[in-house]
C-alpha cells in the first residue's frame, strides 16, 4: 500500500496510475507466479478538489469493463480522499459523520487548524482506541523536548529521502532520454552505412562524430565478414 498527500494537482490521475504501476514493479520478484501478485492500493489525499463533477470526499477506482461493468482484477485500487470537500461539508453541516474510518482520519488531519473540527475529533476519540493512541503520542511529542527533537529529525530525514529519490528519478529520466537519442542515432548510422552513404554524410544525418561513425562501420564490416559463408 502506498499513501500520498497531494498538493500539486497537475496531472494527478496520470501520476497516481504511474505510482501504482511502480508499486507492481517493486513487488514483483523473479519466479513469482501471476496469481501470487499482492494487491496494490494507492491512497491519494488531496488538499484541493480533484473531481469537481462530484460532491463526495472519497473516490474509489477499480478496473471495470467499460460496457458490462464487471471487474477485470481486484489486484489494483486507487483511492482519492479530498480534504477540501471534507472542510466544505463540515462547515455547511452536510458532512455525513458515519463509521467510515477514512473520514475520521481526514478530520484528524484537519483538526490542528480548525477548532470546531478538533472538538468533533476529540468526541470520536472517546470511542476510537486508535485515535486515543495518536492523541497520546502527540501529547508526548509536544510535552517532551527530546521526543519532539527526535520527531523533527525523523521528519527531516523523510523530506531528505524524498528529495533524494526525486532527484535520482529526474536524473534517471534524463539519462534514459539521452541513451534513447544515442541509440536512435546509432541505428540511423547503421542504416545509412548499409545503403552506401559516405562517412561525412552519415555523420551529418545521425549527428554522430565521424570517428563514432567509423567505429560503427568497422563493427558492421566485422559482422558481415563473420556472416559471409566460406567460398
């Protein structure tokens, strides 16, 4: 399961599809059978309204057949939780205070900056042991300078790791694009050489240096020599 708190709404549906495909890639191991693939669930918590066509704060996406609406697989789920919708509906009195566990945690996330929501969460905590434990942990962190320092250090490490991972991904994407261009240029050079173009023309067509083109030509000549049947 992967959770994310989204504040950047740019292409979030496409990004969430990428996140869940990345989860599958991480979970797959060599020799694993397809029936053993674990379920992947991505939870996106947004601080804005992602789906203006809906008034719901919770959207649960599965893979269904377009016309007959039967499920393709239960191995993949994407869940969007909308903090902005929760705030709007709480203020207007239309929020359904129900047994939805996700709603209780959304209210908890909003409680710090909204006193009326904080009062409601405190009432919920009376009957919810998990919320009680969270409140106790927060009390320890705020009252114990050492615990707070440990928490801040842990939070800093989380941000540092996320930033490093993002940088590595961006660098990997740049390297992948560069390799893709290089492979395309080499393939262009091979085709042009096979058609009999001279080195200078091939260099101009492919963007490769004449020396690089000469190396490709030498490899092609060696390959052709090895493949040529004996006379």
